[in-house]
C-alpha cells in the first residue's frame, strides 16, 4: 500500500451528502447542477457494496430498540421455493414454528428486509435472545414439514460486513461551510469514508473558509474522495435538490496498522500520535 499522501490512487471523484429537507442553505452554496465526471473516473458497473461509518455513539434507547429485532428466514426441503411468497402464509409459518417451542412469546411480524421472509420485533432484547438460543425452529405438520425457521440478529445478516479499521488518515476539508463547523455535521458529512477520530478545534471558531482538519479511521486511504458534494433540498412537496456546496478533500498523512507493533505507523515507521486536543 502506497502511503504517500500525494500518490493515493483509486480515490472516488466525489461523494454526495444530502442534507435534511428544509435545512438552511449556506450563502456559499450555488445552484445545483450535475457536474461532469472525467472519463477516467467513471464507473462502468454499480458498486457491489457500500461502506457506512457511524460517526455517533448510539444512545441507550437506540441500542435497546435495535436489540429487539431479528430477521426470520424460512428454509424448506419438501416444498417449492415460492411456497412462502405469500406474506400472510409466511407470517403464520414463522409464528407457529416459534410458538411451538416458546409458547406465549410476544412478537410482531413486520415487512421483510435483508431478503428475509419477515422482520421480527420482540417485546424486549431478552425475548430476542431467548428465541436465538432455541433456534432453528422446525416446521411442524401445520408448516408443511421438512424445513426450519432461522433467526438472524440485526447487524448480522449475510449482506452486512464489519470492516476492519486498518488506516488512519489526516485530511483537510477545503472551503468547508461555516454553518456546518460542528462535530455532528462534520461526522455526518464524512460518514461514507471514515470514522471521525479527531477534529482540529481551531476550525469551529474560524471566521473564514479556512480548512477543517480532521483525522478519520477507515479500511483504506483510497476511500477518501476528492470532493464532498453537500447538497441541499427545498421544503416543497415533493422536495428537490436546489443547491450544493463542493468541499475539496486533501490527504495530509496516512498511517496503517502494524500488527507486529500493535499500532498505526506511517511510511517511515513513525507511529500515529493524536494531533488535536479534541476527539469526538
């Protein structure tokens, strides 16, 4: 991996960040138009996956809520693959299979997600874990036999992959809007390419458009885009994108995880040391 900040290849030309509908538009924003992408930067296929870094600490209420959910998958060995295509039939199959083992367990069956047959909402996280311990749930005679219902926790479905944070990148956000110079907005605007570790506190009170210097943790430095395009929508129904603010991104330094030293080091072997007093 090339750690020269000026020689990081494969960086996306830009990332889009859509602001909340009706959010005040900075004076520095300009009318939104579709900017051309240079031929060398154009994608010929849709990306197979997208990485999202959550730059906030979930509240206890959010964690409690998410731990109540699981996704139910029906597997049959003696019935056609579309036997559970009907939503009501799938719900009955899942509920009967679970209640045959855990009678009286309270649950709600919601529309499917993550290719599951149903999303299951339990009354409490403990109820979900009780069900997880008893699975898989065999299909009885009423369910057609020859199959089972399996539950997968929120965040553990096959299309979700936890990425390893192998790099630390020091970057400068140029022409960053004054109205969004706060920890929350900076973290959200960087959420597609890194977990926000540090922010130079001097940027918060900057009276001009001086660079916002940040440190992010991610899988590879090539995730850092060349531009962040912050887009703003009006409050009409339906809303439409009306303005944008382009933030060029400059990479200042790169450190990668060195297993032998159990720390992040740069191209010269120098370990990463926190740069700023403020870290989210």
